[in-house]
C-alpha cells in the first residue's frame, strides 16, 4: 500500500495527513480513557477506595461517551471533523485534570468530561477518512486509525506505572492532560484544509436526524451495532481489570503487570491491521467477527484461571492473544459500517452504532465488578465475560447470512 494509493482523487499528501491526524487524536483520547485503569491499584490506595471502583469510573466515562457520540452528527455538520476533535481533546484534558484532584465527586465529573470528549472522536475521524479513502482500502485504513485505541492503552500501561514509581499518580495523569492540550494546538494547522466544506448543506440530510434511529432502520448495520455491545464489554474488561487481576491473582508488581497490559494493547495494534487486511481480501466481516468472539472468549476464560503457578512466558502469550482479539475487532467493524452507510452518512451512522458500543462499555464493567464481588475474586468477572461472548460467537457463526 503506497501513499498515492490511499486517495485516488486527492492530493498525494492529504490521505496520509488525514490518517496521521485522526490516529494521533485517537491515541490521546484513548490514553485518557485508560490512564486511570492502568494505574488503578495506586490510585485506589491514594484515594482510599476499592480497586473495583475503577469499573464504575469507566462506566461513567463511557456513559457520557455513548450520549456524546450519538449527538456528534450535528456538530460535524456545523464545525467539521478537526474543530470537533479539538474540542474533544480539550474536554479530555480538563477531565483528566479533575481526576488528578483525588476528590471523589470531582473525579466522577472528570470521568464524565473525558467521556464527552471521547465519544465524538470516532464519528469525526470516520467522516474524514471516508471522504479520502477508496473502498478497496477501507479495511486497512480504518484499522490503522483504530490502532490508536490500543496504542493509547499501550502508552498508558508502559509509561504511567513508571511515572507513578518516579513521582506519584497525580503527576502521571497531569502529564496526559497536558499532552491533550498541546495536541489541540498542533492540529489547528490542518483545520483549514480538512474542515473547509465539511459543514453546511453539502452533505445530504438523512430522513431522520437521530443517528440511533438511522442505525435501527438498516438491519445489517443494526446487527453490527448489537454485536459491538458485547465486544466492547470484553475490550474494556481487559483494559480495566487486567492489571489488577495480574497483581492480585498472579502476584505481579504494578510495573510488570502494566507492561503486560501494554503488550496486550500492542498486540491489538497488530491484530487490527491483520483483521482489516483479511476483510479487504474477501473474508466476510461477520464471519471474521464470529471467529474473533470465540478467540476472545477463550482468552477471557484463561485469564479467569490465572494464578501464582502461572509462568511469565505463559502470561506473555495470554496477554498477546487477549489483546490481539479483544482490542483487534474495531477496524473491521467500523469499515463495514462505513461501507454499508449511504453516501455522506458514514460519520452519522458511525455515531449511532457507537451508542450501542458504549452502552456495552457502560454495562459490562459494573457486571464484571458484581460477579467479582459475589465470587470473591476478579477471575469470576472474566469467567462471566468469557461465557457470554463465547455463546455469542457460536450464534454469529451458525446464523445464516441474509
């Protein structure tokens, strides 16, 4: 894949620049979402709360993301994808600053602000990339952009625990907030190029202005949205509780457990590119997603069985496989939504499907925490997740395509 091949009707540098901008923004907002879970044991000790409350924090953030993603279509038409992304970066940075306070009500408000900033970023990037990417390359390009999610998690897991040891958890989160503010300034330089003509009446208005209603009127897109409800839950349970599970069940130190989370997120980068390339080469998206469901179910059940008898190489293999599957499905899903969406409505319908995705993120971490509380250990939460998504994988693969 060459730079020139990324955009048949655009200047040579425009598609690459669009990809780099959307990727960088995705990395930072994802790092904001996953920063606290990556250092959850340290934050819990510092604030004096149980580590399982990280699930409530994530639920608050993604609850706000669910609402802001579905409301992003009108803002895209009015301001354009880059201006909207700048606002998202600033909201995430402000939310991260509130979390640094260590005061529970302010931390909850910070989670809500971070979610409000996270939600519209993917619809904005989908609108921008759909305008500059030929259909034959969308699986790879959208997957490359979505590598920003595991890359953000990888940076959070690799860098923040070390900063906690060097300084403290407040300094670690404050640096993430500062990075968001700087990025909002940097992308101002490309706003004129990408936002010109993005707003206004150049894009046909859909028959319904509510993105969720539009998704429900398209059965294939509706099926993808419902599938994402469960997949997103697995992904966030990996990101939110994996460090704590390795710390408690396997006896790993915070830094080493954080590095294994970084490895999982890094494997997710390779997974997204690999699954996107397979989809571009003719593997049906639904079948591919069904197979990924079975694979991530196996990884979740293996994580439930982790104990002090596990060797480090075994944990490395588990982290890599779990990351490649549980964080590797998004690019295929988003590219398929963009392919099925009517012309000019990729961003709007992506926002609608993400309402279902984020609903899964809101629902599953508290369910995980409940199962872990009833069973007395985090492994019970992973057992619940693995059983549900495994059953879903069989249903998807056995269902006859329409």
